[in-house]
C-alpha cells in the first residue's frame, strides 16, 4: 500500500505525525482528499473546519482545525493550523452552548462549529 508522511501541527503543539494512506481537509476552495502521489499544492484551511487522516492501519484520526494552511508534495502532507484539537478532546456540550449563544463572536461560533463537526464525523465511522 502506498503511504504519505503526514504532520498535523497547531501553533501550540504537534498533534499527530506519522504515515497515512489518505488525508481529507476542508479548504477555502472546498473539501479536498489527498492520496500518495498527489500533485503538489498549497491550500488554505477554513476557519472552523475539520481534517481527517487515515493512518496505514486504517484508523481514522479526526481533528477540528481553525484556520491555517496545508502543503502537499508527492510524498508528504503538512497541515499547519492556527488551532486544532482531536475530536476526542472536544467538549461537545460546551461547543453547542457557544453555538446557542447569540452574543458569541463570529470567530467563537466558527470554532465551535468545527468542533461539533469533528465529533459528528467520529460517529459516522
């Protein structure tokens, strides 16, 4: 099976680094899927989006990301997010409270949307 090297990095920490067979990310141009041998490209992540990595064992790693960029070469994907957290780390009730709060900032709303979306994707596995 073909593999690519993947790094998922947020400003405050390295979330995940390893070998994968597939990476999917929400970009300002739409959802994109990356497999080994993909043409090189640079993309901008959406604010309040998600990233899914399928490692070489077939495990899905899902993270909520807020802004940033990703770069792709033929054998690597680097995801550089302003902030990111694994779906398993998300306090979904807190995120839903932000979504229900009419006084929450637009940025807080987007971050909360990404967190809820990441948790919902885990349920679709």
